[in-house]
């Protein structure tokens, strides 16, 4: 049964939500599409040339969705660390989009500087889908080059990367570039309808959210004799925390984004987390944890909870459970079910198109000037930093405040990239954190 919200509640809630956007250090723009002024548009009679940076599974998927979004899209340049990944991605798309994958040898770029070479091509838009460690550097260069951007989640793996993106996002705004983040549930129509009702008071004030991302481990790639340390880590990047941010940032950030969405993108005051590594044993499983449990504490007194686990043979779950002063809301991200119970009960009955396609359909409409400029920066960076805070707290064994995470000088990973030796950092032990900054200081 669905009960309509009274009309006056919409106005009241919209005001409260707008007020929330100014809280915290991330007030760089607006948060929900469509919004803002139009971007630098590509006219309807011209092709939109796309550059793909990071030609793996998601990059190939995103480029495919871009090609489907607008008949004028042409995949024009590609870049990857490894030629085999680029070749397989290109072959996959050439088979589906004859004539619109226009990437001759001269526009296929390989290596750590491939991103800059793609950006030097005459492309209008770029897809940033490497492991997230590289995202801040690639975003900086893409903004400097004046390209529209689709960037996958998470957008950074440490506070240093978050600050870098926030700075560059201001320039992207000045240049009227579209910036879309890959928090794809924001483009899922049932979820949008549900969270819109939440923001408009369907369950009253949201006092608690519990979200889960409990799943099996991701696949690993056994080491080949000819691979250097760096190549081996890059090919197993999800399992090395400098590349992925650990699975709380790499994968579970979607469920943390749902908490953030429910709380109208207002950042929490602090995170208190537990975590550990109970069953990961092989070298390919790198140095990440296999479970985290985080409590986010908000200035309004509310508390939100997140659990994530990557273990085989366990119960899996990906749901959000919201508690409000007037009701509850249940969202199952892996299934169709979402319902609001309480004073204004509701279930979704509309269409449910592929959310990844909705992302690109909306982005390319904005690039054509048919809808307002897309700027996902506030929401995507709040959710990214919340995930990083959770990891920082679990690794260190102490609470981490929002500003501490945002201002943190921690920078994960080596300063220079080369296919050579790269020792695996030890697994963090709460109370005795091993950090890249400490390692570099010891080596200097
Ligand atoms: N939104 C979603 O549902 C979703 C789903 C899957 C992945 N993702 C995100 O997409 C990103 C990519 O994930 P994936 O599953 O495609 O991984 P992948 O391993 O399949 O692809 C990553 C690609 O980047 C390349 N690469 C690595 N370092 C590079 C560098 N410095 N320069 C250029 N290329 C480099 C790799 O060789 C590989 O081809 C990650 O951030 C991941 O979290 C999002």
C-alpha cells in the first residue's frame, strides 16, 4: 500500500536538505541532478570524442554505455598500463560498435603516462577507470585539459587524494565541465524515488542507518614469473591497499554512499571502526583486511552503522535499513525490493532501467547541453572520505574525526611509478599502524 505524503511536507523538507549542504568542508557545489548552469556543450551536429583511461572491466563497460548513450559518441583514444588489457577491451567494443571505435595504433597509449597521452588527443570527454589510487592525478590532468569527466568510485584512497580532487573540482566548475562520479545507485531510478521520499520526510528525521556489503572475496591473479612486483600488484590491485584503499573503500563505498545519501550528504563528525584479516592468506590477497565494522557519529546525535566482509562460505547481504522518527525504510541493493513502512507506507512501482546506462544517458545529455551541468563532487567526495575514515579508524584502532581524515597528510603508495621492485606493505595492526609516510621517512 502506498500513502501519499501531504503536500506541505515537501517544501519543509527541501529547505532542511538545502541547509544541510553547507555543513562540512565539502561545500563545493550542488548535489543532485539536474542542477546548476549548463556545461560547455558539444553541438548536436558534432561527434563527442571519448578517451578511455583504464581499459579493464568497468572501463570497457562505461565506454560501452557511453557509445549507447548518444549516436554521435566515438571512442577516439585509449590508455592502459598494459597492452593486453587495452587490446581485449578494444576488440570487445569493436565487435559491437562498428565504425564508432576509431582507435588506430597512434591513439593507443600504454604505460603510466598513458593518461596524459589520451588527454593530449582531441577528445571531449574522458572515462577514468584505473585503480582508484591514480584517480586524483588523472582527474587533475583531465580538468587542466578541459575535458568532461566520468570517474569511477572511489575517487581517492587517502585524505591527500581527496583534497587534491576537491581543489581541482573548483577549477572544473569554473570551466563548466561535467563531473560525474560512479556511485551508480544515485542513478538507479527505484533508489532515487525512495531516497527522494526519505528526503521529503516519508520516515521523519533519519536517526539511524545500517548498511551492509557482505560478499565473497574478489578473484586474484597468481603471480607470473615475468611480472615485477609492481606489475603483480597492479594486476591484483583490489588486494593492495595503496591501489584500492582496501575493500571498504573500493567496494563497500557503495553501501557507505547509501548512508551518506540518507543523511542528505551531510558528513559525519567521526568514525569509530573495527576490522581485521582473518582468512586471507595467499600472497595474491595482498595486505587488505577481510572485514570492517564502522559506526559513524553525526553532529545531530544520530549514529549510522556499516558492516562489510569479503569471505567465502558466509551469508551475503547488501541492504540498507533506515530508521526515522516516523517510520522505517528497507532497500535491498541486490534485489528489487524497497519499501517504506510507518506513517507513509510506500513501495516502488516504476521502471528500473540499467543504472549504469542511466548514468551515461544523463551525462551525455548534459554534454550536449540538453540538461544542466552535472556536478557529483560533494556527494562522491563525502562518501569517499567516509570510507577512508572507516579504514583509518580500523587500521589505527582509534576514532577518526572528519577534519582529521580530510586534513590527513597520509599518502598511500610509492611517489614514482615503474614496473620494478615494490615490497608489499605489512598488514596494518590496530595500535601499531604501518604507514607509507613512515616507510618513506625511514628510507630517506
Ligand atoms: N560502479 C561500479 O559498480 C563499479 C564496478 C566495478 C569497478 N568499479 C570501479 O572501477 C575502477 C576499475 O575497476 P575494474 O573492475 O575495471 O578493474 P580492472 O582491473 O578490470 O581495470 C583496471 C584497468 O586499469 C589499468 N591500469 C592500472 N593502472 C593504470 C594506470 N596507472 N594507468 C592506466 N591504466 C592503468 C589496468 O591495467 C586495468 O586494465 C575501480 O575504481 C573500481 O572500484 C566500479
